[in-house]
C-alpha cells in the first residue's frame, strides 16, 4: 500500500539493492557499497517521512529491527564502530542506514558522507555475505 | 559513574554545550551550530560505545528521549526534515544527533557532514531558544 507523495520516490519504485529479509512493514537490504563490509539499510515499506509520524509501536518495532541488524553485524564482522543514521533529505521515505565502520575504510574516522580519505576496495566475500544474510534472517524469524 | 576507557573522552570531560535537560542516565544539549536551528544532541551520561551494549530497557529509554526531542523540534520549528544519527567514530561514547534540516541550510539536501553548499547564518533567536528549551523540559518532566 503506497501513501501520498510516493510518486517518484526511489524507495517506493523498483528495488536497487537485494532484499535480505522483509515482512509486511519493513525490509532489510544489503547496500552494495561494501567498502563498508556488511552495510545494510532497513526501510519502512510504506512511504512515511519522519519517525515521529509512526505510532509508538511501529517506531519501536522499526528500531528493534535496526538493533538486531546492528548486533548481527557486530557479531559477524567485528567492525570498529557502528554508525546509525536516518537522513532522507533527498528521499523522504523512512530508511535507516546501519553502517559498520572499519579503521581502514575510505572515510574513517569521518562520516561516510564526508570527503574520502582513501580509495581502497575491501569488499565482503560472497561466503561472508551468505553467512551474514542467514544470520540476520534467523534472528528476525525467531 | 565513569566506565573504562573514559579518559580523554570529550563527552566525559567538561561540557562544551549548554545542558537543557538531564536525568541520571541521559542529558540533552543544545549544539551551538544553530545554522541548523534547534540542533540538539542526546548523550548517554555513562561511557558506552554502542547501542547494542545497552540493556533493552535503557536503549528504549534512550530512543524515547530522542523521539521526544524530534517531536519537539518539529512542533516548534517546522523543519523540512529531521536527521537522526549516532556515529561516534572519533568519540565512541553514545550520543544521538537530532538535526532539524531546512531547505536553505548550508548543506541541504546533503548530510551536514558533506561539503557545504552555502555559508549563511540563520541562527535560532534567543526567544525561540528559550521557548524550545522550556517545551522539551516540559515534555520530559511529565
């Protein structure tokens, strides 16, 4: 079910990234900038602009999923730090970035939106990706 | 009570920004880059690195306060968008940025960590600041 203002919304139209888990309200996608190995996004499926537009229950469930992804990334990939952000200035459709940061990633210790300090490629291996996806799916399906 | 690794932590040492509300666990400060009028930060008082290091209850309470600040900023300042982020790569002590964004702020629609597009000063008036602080305090003390 799409809401008002969902026309021309990048998150309402076709999916750019592989969906690794979804239910009726939320989906988790694996962002393909795997310089930040394990970088995931949790989207609200419906087109809603701000967290405080949601009911308390939906907001709590959204955050619960975000933190399950955070915990899964920490367990599987042991990043230096987790960055969480919901910005949406360009795409005002709620989505959370869960970004594992590593000491040698291209922006560390700055935010991933600042000017890069390095330009290395340290992608997640396919085998690591599969293990991560399965781990997240198990955590959410339990 | 400070935890391990809190030495040399900018958030454990003296406060740079005015505290507009606090209890034993959390404090809200008003960031003085008021190009983003109403920009607040919610800090955990204790030195903890990641949200998933907290108990479920503390994490939920932390987010409840973040969303009360978000709602207060929306009601009082009607920003174009709210940006929420917890990064902490340089200061790994949990703190949430609650950033009201405006169409003519210096980075819109990019993140505030990207290169600025403008260099205007549109500060929150002192009268607006006092109203906002009182509003947030009321919401949290109820």
